C-alpha cells in the first residue's frame, strides 16, 4: 500500500489502496472521505475555517470543494461518501479558538453536502497526528501526550 503525507492546504485522491497521513494537527482539521463502492479515497489538510484568510492558506470551503471535485474526476460518487475527521484543537489557548471554528466549519460543510461522518475526534487542547487506512477504513490517531487510538 502506498503512503501519502498531506501538508497544509493539500488534497489527495486515489483509486489505489493508500494510507493518508497528516502530521501535527493543532487547529487544522484532517478530512478523509471514501466512496466504498467505487473504491475512491480522498484526504485533505484544512488550516482555516470558512471566511478566514491568511496569505497562502485556503479555507475549509475551498479545500472541501477541491476534494469533492477531484473525487468526482476519479469516478467517485459524492452522494455516497463517508468521512472521518480529526483535529481542531485549541493548542495555543487563543481567545479566537481557531481550532473550534475550523472543526465547526468542516462539520457544517460536510453536513450541507450530505456527507455521512462515520467518525470524528475533534477539539481539545492537544495536537494529533493521524493515519487513514483506505483498506480498513480505520483512522489511527496519535496525540502529543503519547496516546494512540483508532476510530
């Protein structure tokens, strides 16, 4: 199985079995979607909620739209996607809590597009690294406090 590391702002889609990885998610949110019938898999590393723009950074809406577009181009059906998501922590104890805003934005966008959320690990105050296995559909989460679990 090939492995793919998603950096901030990146979207990847594959029709082959793949392990997608996002390292050091603080306020960022990782989204992994699957069309299990057509076996099309996608992942995205989202840095900002909708409406928040910083030089060179994309918003949740832009990235999710790009992810769905690429899934369709590879033969995926956006009407039967399942998602697993993680991240959105408040690691810097910011008053704005960008992580919470980011997580809420991603959830709203997925719900608006009728994408079923099969699992999530959002919020808190610790960073995470995540690995999504397209074959088993497992999302393995490792925290900065040395915890490891799967959803």
